[in-house]
C-alpha cells in the first residue's frame, strides 16, 4: 500500500514550485536530463503509446537554431535558460505499439485513422510534457513551460522529415527566485469542480 508523500515533497512539487523566466548561471548535467526522462517515461499514457519525443536544446548552436522560432517575448527567457525541452509528438507512434503494448494488436487500432492518431498523439504527448515538469521539479530543477513559438518554423528546423511535430516548449534550469512575481490567483474547488 502506498502512503501520501511528505509535506516537504508536496511543497517542492506544487506549493512552492513556480514558472520561471529568469535563470541562475548553473548548467543542467546530461545525467540529470537522462534521470528526468527515466522518471517521466514511467507515467501512464493510452495503451502505453508514449508518443512524446524530447529534444533538449542546450548547446549555443542549437539555441541559435531555436531563437528565430520564438515569439519575441520568449526570446530572452529561453536564450538564458540552461536547457529548453522541445516536447514533440511522434505522428507514427503506433508503429511502436507491438513493443510497448505487446499483449494486444493495438497498432491496428490506429492504422488508417488519422483523427484518432492526431488526438492520441496530442493528448498523450501533452500528458508526458506535464510529467516532464513534475519529474524536473522532483530532481530540484525549475521549469518555464510556454507555447509562444512558430510551430511550423520550429518543425521545419528540428523535424524536417515531418514525422515529429512540436507540442510545446519547457525551459529547464535553476530559477532565479528573486525575479518572481506573487503567484497569480487560482480557482477554488467549488469554482472548478463538481462531485456527482
């Protein structure tokens, strides 16, 4: 039986975690990025389809390729981040289902069904991007997820064969907490939820 995690862990994952736009000059080690992926890959997706693909943009050369794809308001925060993760989706994720979901012929559920492929890839890569944020926070990293970029331009630059498509971006590093504004309001339970 599992038990609730400690309050300090909830503070790190949720209560004290924020969206960062300014970063400390501290690199993120490749080993940490590998550990991050090894955590997020354990989280659930539909039929274990795992459609997300991640490009960790860290080198100056890769940052230079990313920069022209960004909305103007996202340039500085992204160029100063140690790493920017491109959370993308594999439009042919179902080809891997014989490996990932071997106890059923799940590949046949998707072949020829473009609407189901698109919806499943988008929904589950979005989930996996959320798992990436929580895994990063669990490892002591901060995140700045964003959607302000030219997806067509980014896809042409990083995924020219068209198989992968960008979903959203996540800046990753060690945030500069001195630059944070007060947390924006959130809905209360009764404003956003119903129990039926």
